C-alpha cells in the first residue's frame, strides 16, 4: 500500500466495480486512520512528524464519503500487502528501501546519513539557524574548547554573531582556541553532537517562542502574489513597521537573484526546464537576465525560445511555478547545499 507523502502521484483503485473509486496513497492512509478511530489511530499519528500529519489531515478532509465496501477492500489490500512480505528484517538497507518508496532520494540520503552518524552536517546546519543569543546562552556554560569546536563547525557568519554576544573574556578565550584547534577526533565530535541533540536541540522548540513576524513571513510566502499584495497593503496601512519586518524576512522569487552564481546554478540544475521557463515568463527583466547569465549560451537561447513559444500564460500558473522554485531553493539551503541571504537590512554603507 502507498504511504503518506508518496510523491509519485499514482492513483490506485480500491476494488473493481462502480461503487469504488480511485484513492491516492495518502487518501488510503487517511481512510485507514479514520477507520481505526481515535483510540487506535492516535498511537500511529504520534509517530508521524508535523508534515506527515498535515498531509494526512488534508487527505482526510478531501477524501469525502467512503463506502463500507471500499473500507473492507482497503483493509484486505493492506493485510494482503503486509502478509505477502513474510518475515520482516529491520536494518539499514530495508529501512532505506522503505523510505525510497515514498520520499525523494535526496531526503532519504539526509535521513540515512543522520541515522548512520555522525549527524555532522545536519546538526551544525540546525545550530546555524538557532538565534545567536539563544545559542550563546547555552554555550557560555560549556568548556571553552567545546565552544571552539561548535563554532568551528557552524556557518561562519552565524559563528561571528554568537561570538559577539558571548561574554568578552570567554569570547577571546574561544577565539584563541579556535586559532590553534586541531582536527577533532570522530568519537569526540559524535559525543558533542549527541549532547547538543539531547540537552539543547530537543528542548529548543518548547523553550523558545517563535518570532511571530518570521512565522507570518512564511505564511505570506505561501500566498499567490495578489493575495500577498492585498495583505501587505492592508498591513502597511495599520502597522508599517510590522509590514517592513515581514517583507524583510520573506524569501520571494525575486530574491533568487540575490544568490551567488554557484548557488543559482545549483538551483537551476534541480529545476525542470519547462517549469523554469514558466516561472521566468512572469519574472521581471532583472531576474530573467540573472538566470540567463548563469546558464550556457545554448541553454539560455533554448530557454528564451521556450518562453516565446508559450504565448500568454495564466498568472496563477506562473505563481505556482515560482513558488515551487522558491521551495527548491529553501530545501537546498536546509541541506546545506546553498546559502540564502534572507535580508540585506544589516548592510552598512561607508563613504
């Protein structure tokens, strides 16, 4: 049976007569959980992450009426599928095969890398996104040598912010240790990561209230451009400072032109070229030229020709294509493959 988050989009049929209809993988999972009810469904839902729960919740809302025959057929299919697998062996290979059945390969690689350890890039990437004063407040109680190791592993721009808010004497001690830091042994690094994960990261979400402007910026990022403009305009009339803060935190399609050349070339390599043509069709001239400049002359010409051949396109389709490109860029940044500068508001001009 297909599982929540199945990205292949296949529609599978439950039963064979007219009383049955097609259900996608997430809809099948939703029907199973609805049939199990709160008592038996709750333990399963507790094992899912927030995104999986959202996917299932959407499926539950849209699945509509399901006949008893469909439910019976679904359970038969499920039991048959499970029993046909015979003995179950839990190991790295079987886990990876299962994950690949419903998650993208790059996401599976990241998960398996963390499981196999050391957590490495993923842990340091998470720390690089923790507010500097929060991270400094935790680190100031650690040994200076441990702080030096942590700051040497996270993003350099974030390390500088953390150093700036550490007590001055401790910060200088850490700087001296970082200057003479030898390669850290694998077992020591794993121990530091484990401590950070259990003592710091696990309690971070419950101990720190998320910035409301950051949360709202993510919501605005999900709007189509007309809805976004409507809300921003209304907000500017009542709370100009709040609107400015939200706009500074938002990462939009136009912000892709602020990426460095290596980063934008990485983004381009991950995008379907028809989708790229559609997104650029609605982009401004500056963004278009930025993309063209980071492509070969031949690829740029083909893309221009594709855009010309499209003719008029719907604004809704352009918005969706641009939104998917922004999501790809954010996913690449989350995996540490590119760096996104969210705002230029901290830059100073010196005459």
